[in-house]
């Protein structure tokens, strides 16, 4: 039981830390629109696509989907760590990574300030925001799905782990001679 908790905590902390570079990746890859501030208001620079409204969420979901698939597969392939601890660690760890990536991405991609919007001739970029909070569940869902599907194909209840043989039972006391 103690080993299971160690596995959960290790995966939770490790994946939460992995959320930082994932947030930076989301910030770097997600497309945003640029605007030039004029006396008449903001004017779009270039020809941004209409899908830009959901692009932040779509890129975030793709990044977390890949993370969930890799974590679920990795948790399953770590033969010695299989069991409830590995499953919970994968689920809660990817959830922590999702939350950290979300916050890091939004921290790195803030919207324009009021002062920037008043500066005629200035250039502003739209903020990086996650519009759909259920997107945070994509990583944990896929991690658990991969783990459970892999568990369906294992024949033994030990989930394919190397199980140490049970210690032999103590010898029965010798019968006392009847006199």
C-alpha cells in the first residue's frame, strides 16, 4: 500500500512539473491575432482565420491528448508500478499537468492593457485563453483509457506484475505421541 502512495505522489509531482514546458509549448504554438490601434479603434492586421476563436482550446486539447496517451502507456509499461497507484498517479498527475499548463500559458499570453489599447499606432495581440474548462479533462481521460484498455488484455489478476511468491506457511506442529 505504501508503494502505491509513493507511485501516486511521484507521478503527481513529476507530471505537475511537466506542465510548465507544456504551458510554454501551448503559448508558443497557439495562433493569435494582431491588431493595429487607430483613431477609429482596433484594426486587424492580416487576414486571421475565423477558427482563431477556438484555436487556443484546440491546440491545448491536442497537447494534453498526446500527454495523456503517453502517460497512460508509460504507466502501463512500468510493470512494477501497475495497480491502483499507477492508475491514480496517471489520472491526477495529468490533471495537475493540465492545470499548470493552463495557468502558465495564460500567464505568458496576457491580453492587451488599457494603456496599450489607447496608444494610437500601437500593435496589440489577443490573449491566450482557455475558453473550455472541460479541456482540462482530456489528458486524464486518455491516460486512464489507455491504462484500462491495456489492463483488459492481461490474463492474470496481477496485471502482469512480477509477484513475489507468498512466504511459506509455518510448519504444522508435530502430533504428540499418545501414551
